[in-house]
């Protein structure tokens, strides 16, 4: 049972990382229009810089608490479904 919740948290983490990468891509595309040969940087480098900045601004404890709250919500929904069935 505990493994199910850990798997759920991992899925949520993966989805969050994917969303952050998509946001970074959108920002990169907007900046790409203004790049020239001197200012061009590949997306991978841009994303790594952007990800470091994002991590500095986020409190690690808040991030963990958000995941924990989401997992608890999923757990309650799952338990309520069992009661109905």
C-alpha cells in the first residue's frame, strides 16, 4: 500500500518536472526570436540555467508539503471510493 503512494508521488513529481520543462520551452521560443549568432544558446543550456533559478526561488519544504498534501488528497479519494464500492 505504501508503495502505491510512493509511486503516485513519483508520477506527480514527473508531471511537475514536465510542466516546468514545457514552460521553459515556451520562454526559450520567445527569447529565440531575438537571438543571433553571438547570443544564441541551445535549449539544454537555457533549461539548466532556468531550472537552477527556479530551484533557488522555491522553498524545498514548501515543495515537499505540496506533494504531501496532494498525496493525502489522492489517498482520501481512494479510501472514499472503497467505502462506496
